[in-house]
């Protein structure tokens, strides 16, 4: 669902700014695909992450996963929104499957907004898409699947 900056809620606007701000801290010398992400928790806290690659590629941690881990280190509160910023040739960049499952683990609900920001070559906002999380990961695997 494409939206504009004017459509962002105040917390989403903060997350977009935080994701854009942290993106230069990504460590992606191999792919060159740098991603910044930010999540808001139920108490208003904001947590950030960026992708971190390793030369063997298997040690790579993605920005959204990094953000969820940072949030968990800081608080027991769950995520109420997440934004990420990237320069992608895709019309609508989206989190990978691993990150979707990690978001699932710490999301306050299955319908939290995921805001995807695509930046242009000047690092200005080119496109914004907002998805309810359960659109990205329908019928997801959660604690109920193992009786928890
Ligand atoms: Zn990912």
C-alpha cells in the first residue's frame, strides 16, 4: 500500500527518521545493500538496527532482525510499529522471510504497521509503502503452534 510522508502517523514518522539516520551504520561491504530499521515499543521507546554482513555471508544479520534483538535487549515491551529504509530497485521493498519471523516473535499484535521506505540516489524518500504485518506473514508460525 503506497502512502506519502503526510500519511505517516507521528510514531511512524519518527521511525522513518530513525531508520534513515541509522542506515549509514550498516556494515555491507560485500552486497552494498545497506538497510536501516527502527521499531517502536509499547512504551514509546525506539530501537534501531542495521544490517551487518560477514565475509562468509552466513554471519549476516539483517536490519529488521537486528532491530528486534536490540529492542528485546532494552525492554520486555513488544513492537507496535517498524520502519526500514533502503535503496532498492524494487518497486516495493519488503523484509525477508527470516526478518518477518523475527518481527512475529516480538510484535505486539499481528497487525502492526511495517513501513518500507525506498530512498533515491540522493537519499531522499522515493516511495513509502505501509503493510499490516499479517499481510506480509499470513498464517504465521507462533507460540500457539507449539501450545505456548
Ligand atoms: Zn531480513
